[in-house]
C-alpha cells in the first residue's frame, strides 16, 4: 500500500513552506489526492517526481577552478 503523507509532512520533507506546496498544487506543478478535505501525497510518487526533475550540476573544467576560491 502507498505511503501517504500530508502537506505538513511534505513541506518538512522538501524543506519548504506549506504555502509553497499549496501554490504548486494550484499551479499543477505537483499532484495530490484530497481525502476528507485534506491533501495527501504518495511518498513514492514524490520521490519519483524529485528524481525526474533532478538537474545535474555542470562539471567544472580544470581551467575554471583556477579562479575559484
């Protein structure tokens, strides 16, 4: 069975404010299930969403490192 988390848990997990989660819901950036008037999120789907939206950092070339602190 899916592990469902609420807005508070999702905000804590993603280190975001609850309002950001609600904004993303209204913008269609994330999806959830409303159960009894409370938004719920499948933890596995959240993890999959994070992986699919992951951006790899650009590899720094040796010549670019010279000016770095």
